[in-house]
C-alpha cells in the first residue's frame, strides 16, 4: 500500500506539484528517499526519525522508500520534512490514507517534533487553493497562508498537535489573516530645505513610477531625498499585495508571517554582485530587483557599482521581469521596479564647486560619469542636478509642503492613470512609466505646439527612440498632475528639461 501526500517545488515563483509517495516493504531495515533530492532533503531522514521518536513512535523495522514524484525534477529545501513525516504516519496507520491524500504540506521539522516556517508558504497555499486541497504548514505561517483564498488551512505548532487535529481529539483554531495596515513612519519631505527642483522631480517620479537619477556634490541631500520617496507612494492594492508577498515569501522576508501594504524599498550597497541584484545562487533566489517589484530600487553611489551588475539591470528595466538561466535551472522572477539612483558628478564630488575646485576637471567628471553607459543613462526618465545647499538655505524656516501634501497629489495622478487603464481593458499598465506602443500614442499625444517642440528637440539633442518615448511618458505624468487630459507644450518642455543629452553632459535644461 502506497501512502500519498502532496507538496510543492519551486521554479522562480512558479509552483510545481510534487507527490510524496511512501511505501513500507519487507526486507532489511532501511530508509531511502529517491526522486532527485538534494543534501537538505536527504537529511530529512534523520529529522523525521527524531521527530517521530519524540512522539514515542519508533520507525518500523522495514524497508521504507520515499519517492518524490516527478522523479526528474530536482527537489530542494527543508520543507519536504513535514510531507514525508505525514506520509510515514499514514503508512504506519496513525493517519488514514484518505486524510493524507487531500493534504498539501510543507514545513521543516525540529528534532522535538516542532514545525518551523519555510520559504514559499504563500505561493504554495495559492496552489493548494486552486486544487481544493487542505494546506498544512507551521503555525507561524498560518496568517500568511489564509490569504491564498477559500481553502482549509491547518497551522500546527508541532506534529502531535497536527495528529490530534486530524483525528478530531483537539481541534486547532483556524488561523487569522495577518495584514499590517499601519505604514511605517517615513521621513518627511518637510525636513528638506531648499532643493525645490529636486522635490519637483521626486513628485513626478512618484506620480508616474519613473526612473530618477540625482547628481550632485556630497552633502547636497540626495540620499535624504531618496529616503523620502516611499512616503510619497500610494499603498499597494490587494492584487499588488499578493504579487509582492509571493516574491518576499520565497525570499523569507515577510514580516512575522503576515502581509504588508508597504511598497518595497531596496537599497543594496554598491559592492553588490550581479547575483545579489538580479538573483541567482545555488537555489536561484530572487535578487534585489525582484524584492523591489512594484516598489523602489535605490542605488546610491551609482558609478561605484560593478559595471556588469549595472548592465544586468537594462533588460529587466524594459521587460519588468528577469530570466535567470543556470546549468541546472531556468527561472523567471517579476521585476517591475522603479529605479532611483544618486551619484557625485566626479570622484572627488566637487566638479562644479568654485569653492572646492576639482584639480582634474573636466576630465575627472567625464571619466567618472562614463562609468554609466549610454544605454543605461537612456533608460533614466528624469536626470537632475542637485546643487549644494547654502548656509542661507539651512537657516530658512521649514517649507510649507509636507510628504502628506505631495502624496495627495501623487495619489490623484495615480488614480487618473488607473482609471484610464480600466477603460482600456485588462492587462493595460496602470502607471505611465510602463505604457508603450499604441497606448502611448493614444493617451500621450501632445498638441500641435508640443509635437513641434518635441520634434525640434529630438533633432537638436539627438534623442533616441527610447528617449523620445520616455519624454512622452513624463509629459503624460505632468499633465496628470495638472489634471489635464491633453499633453501640451509646457508639459513637453518640462519633460525635456529632465533629459540627459549625453553621458557626462548636463541636462537639457542646463544646456
């Protein structure tokens, strides 16, 4: 008699069904796990044996074989402990075969029989809900799993509690969905004195989801401005919460087994490798760009990042996903992130400062900024110069606008974009930074004066096709902030002022 229990394996955020088959046969006592298990799965033998022993159950002196089907898919992770243990309990007659067949289980076992959280509970629970199966997990992940939909979730602290629940001797309480509604206290924009141009660019970037690059000397407030961007962004919608949470669940970064409305904000150090940014490793974990999905990726000191790491961002910035190909795996993770970057104008940082003149100018600035390739620079929707703040600005009273004031205008602009997307139909991008093709032509077509200005600027500055379209997207966002259905000449002019003409050169506004 073969006892069956369901579980899952992961390829990116895709879930593959795995059938755990347990059989006990006569012969010399042995315990084998087959079906391409890795070392962690192979060690399940000892964890399961110790966990059953803690319950007073000894392994039968028989030949035990556990097959993880399909056998040609590599099995990785400690979450196979729990389904293997449930399969053994079924084969030993502790649980009925009908009960185990309806289960999809995942969890790591402690030697005392406790069930520990594992990666990927939310996508696994979504799969179980689609198959109308009972999902079994650690107690700490019950609040995460119930967000999967209409399904029966058994969140047990240990094996004994699970057995008692299934037998009906002691029913476990149904887990409650966890959602952390309160948003963190972000730094307020009212703390920033001066830098009105930078604040305007930050508002535009937040309203349309545009990529933004800030260049300026040390101490001008670039990082200060960047860390205030999350406070301007609207909370995640219900659909977006699930999208973000699935990625963070696979990375083991959900807060206390619950979901959050907070948009991701990832700020890796400039020493980060290619695998750290785009994803990789032996188990092909999601990288920083996937953890920033539907949120912000902040790269401070942009030229100090490895050239190869920066160039690896180019394709995901266009497609909104990253495909990671390895010899033993090919996985795809979502990566619809908004890039926010900051840099000094040269290595010393004082390229255009008359008080601290750079001795190697202008070659110092040209060499330093040349670390950012032309194609990468072309993907930046907004490029601004952030000048040093004067002592006179620091002595001024606080500005009148807070983050809440700006966030209200951003929310209104995003609302206009979302309503347009709903009118167009399912699958239409709901932020201006992602619109393309015919949709861009339809909703961002400027008036005659604006079209002429854009054509003249494209010839004068040598705009690429990508740069041309990005100007239109920014102009559309500016029109949304002005509550205007028509993109006009003034919107095109302001959008052009934020374009970098060529790498190592000032913005169009400065030219």
